[in-house]
């Protein structure tokens, strides 16, 4: 196997220039309620207001823009990454085939096709969908862009870290939702290149967190994927993970895991107190503050990573139901 090239800060700075007209500069705002609870300033980075409703557009756009002569782009996705890649492909004038399993709900398929991509339904698992994406790469000349373990995807996600330091120059810590690690790896690389002393805190769920289990084992491992309110943080990191695992291991300062009730509290609090509608993965920072697991020892930035939650489910959580 060819050794993976190292992702360096210059890759992130280049990505910021490359995708400048493909993504939004998302707003940030103070949270008075969380500031009171955390004992110091808490800022919300409102990445859920990104085009396509999630941070994934940054990495997908950078990776797609770096391609040469290809027949099109493809990936396997359960939602946010596929939608982001479809959006990036439309911007670049590339055909896109997003491979999904039969388990992906119709509203997510509709969101992909609305962007001009084909949502190709294959099998009943993410693995089967990936088989089709790999076939497209092998037999039809498509470029396969994975959701997190790719240097250009990580560099694109890192542009969020550059924005945070520009918007909150005195930030002492950034709380990052942690799943496959592409977001945390990129944000940590970018932020620490400008502020080596800044703390990067990964937050995930207790139920089926693959990166947390892999870090504990010292190498990528498989975990059972369990139902969770932070569904965007589910799934494996890949047993052959080449980039995100080692970057998370080397750059993350602390890891916090939350119960389902703590995630629900974060969703509810952000809706009622800060008037921000977010999905479970985006609410983990607020949930950690509410649970007393995360304190502010200087300006603390919480990344609200996405808004793609079923409206009825969100309303039930806000009412105190699950």
C-alpha cells in the first residue's frame, strides 16, 4: 500500500481559496444561556446554515474541484455527504451518481435528485452501496470521493477552522462533533496552525461511537451501529483508515461522550434558548455543557454542524418527547 501523504496547513489555505465561491461564510453568535451555564463565553458557529444544511459541503467541494478529467463523481452516503457532493458536482458541471441503500429515506433521495444528481439505490446496506460506487470508479471512470478519510475532504473541512479563528481570535477551545473524524482533523489542523495552544474537544455519543472505540483500541475497529439521536455521527471509520484516525489521535485534546438524554437536552436547549434548529450531531456541544461535562476556561466555540433533522422528530424532542 502506498503511504498516505500528510495533510498540511497549506492544503487548508489552498482549499479556502478554491471553494470561496462554492460555500457560504457562515455566521457566529454568542449564546448567553450557555455562557451562564459554562462559566465563561460560549460562541456558536452556525455551520448548519451552510448550503445543503451541513458542513459536508466544504470537503466535497474541495475534493471535487481538485479533480482532473473524469467521467463524473460518485460516493456512497446516507445523506449529508451525498447531498453535498451533488451540490458541488452541479456547480462544477460534473455528472454525479450518489449510491444509497434501500434504508435511506425518500426525503434524502429527493434532496439529492433535486440537485441534478442520480440517487442510485443499491442493496440494503452502506457496504453494498459502496460496492456500486467502487464499480463506477473501476469500470466507468468516475472519481470516488469518500465522506471523511480523504486528504482533500479533510482540507476542505479545515476551512471551517480558519473561519472560527478569524471570527473568534481569542478562542480557547473548539468543541467539534466527532464521527469519522474528517471535520475534527481539518478543524484541528487549521486552528492549531494559527493558535498552537487552542484546545480541540471531540464530542460523540455513547451508543456506537466508532472513533472513540478505535482510539481506545489504538487502531481502527468495527462497532455495532446503534440507533441514536446523533445519527450523523454513526457508522464506522473504516478498518483501512489512512488519514482521519491518526490525525484525530494526534490533534484532539479531549473526548467527551454523551447519553441519548444529554443529546436530546442539547437539541431542546438550542431550540428554546438560542432559537437554532439543529440535528442531534450538531447539538452535542450544547449537550456537553448542559451535562456539566464541558466548561469554558476562556472563549469556547461550539460547532453547530448541521440542521438536517426530521421536523416532526425535532418538534417531539423540543416538547420533551423522544
